[in-house]
């Protein structure tokens, strides 16, 4: 029998704002960015995958002004400015915190490496929150790009049993996830960042997915065969499977909302 667990959505007005970088920490192979927002700003992040856009330029000291976006429209960006989606790690009053996994190159990681306290930071969103489902069991499979969201899942879920599969290298996951990973109801399997999808599928094949919600995120092409296998599992309804391509090898600025599997 396949159970179905819904995820409620809460919508917010789309708003942009300019804050000030307070601090950038480097911990466990991941950068943690603290931004002080205007005092009148209210940001809600109720779901594990809630994200907003950060706008960056080649010059990290550049102040980026955005017109307030209209419903259903993206703001027009000035030349040299790009946006990237980041998972909201924490909102504490007017302090916004998000994490960026260290990687080779790209506009966001270059901004994070070079920005300094006191410089401005322009963000927009989130558009809403997608709440964690009330499933008694949660299975997650992620690469390094989705570790911040996996950390949020561990904080937001009410699941009695959690299984986490990671595909990373050069990151101290035990340090990054901390006490949440050490809980008795969490089982963790670790693979290096070159592990092919078939190794993960071999793990899935012997797993009991009854009463589970499954969330996977990471490199899009790597996830396609994993998603295909999950959708053939008789214990899982398709509504209980969420697979997101957070990035795509060889593609700059990949849209994680894009259809993952070109054959569907």
C-alpha cells in the first residue's frame, strides 16, 4: 500500500531588499553568510526548502538596486548582475543566514569569497514556504549543494525515522549537521562525490519505503536514474517523491524548477 503525504504551501508577497553583510564564516567546507536586513523587513522561512534570490556582481562592493517586482514578473537586472537561489538556513529577527557550499568557480562563490562586512547584499523572496509533510518516515539523498536544505529538513521534520544518504567530498558533514545527525532516529550513509547513481540505487533496492516521504536534491543528471527507480517503487506514490536538480554539470545558473527528466 502506498501512502500519500501532502505538503502545505504558504504564499508571501514577493519583496526585494538591500541588507548589509555582517559576517562570512568558513566552517566544515561551507561558507555561512550573515546579512543584517532593514529593521522593518520580515522574512518567513517555515519550510525545509525555502529559498530566496541573492543578486551578485563581479565587484562585491557594488550596491545593486532592484525595482520592486510585480506579480509574476522577474526584476530587470543591470548588466553584470546575476541572481542565484540560496536556501534560507535561518532567520533570527532582522538577521538572515544562508550557507554556500565551497566549489570551484561561479558568480556566487566568487562573491562569497570576496565580500566583506559592511558591504551591501541584495535579496528577493522567498515567494512562499513549502512545509514538511507529516510523514512518519523520511528518506533523503543529497550531494553537497543540497546540504543546507538537508540540515533544514532535519530541523523541520516530525518524522520518527530519518535516513540520509550523502554524496560529498571535502566536507565535514558530522560537524556541519552537528547534533541533528547524532540523533538515534537518524541513519546516515556516506558516499564520495564521484559515486555513480547505480551505487545509490543498489542501496535503495534493499530499502523498505513504506510510510515514507522521499526528498532528493543535487546535480540534475546524476539524479535522473535515481528518480526513475523511485517512481517504480510500489511502496511509494509519486506524490511522496520530490527530486530537485539544484545544479547541472556544464550549465551556469541552472533553474532548479526546470523539468528534471527530458524523457517525461
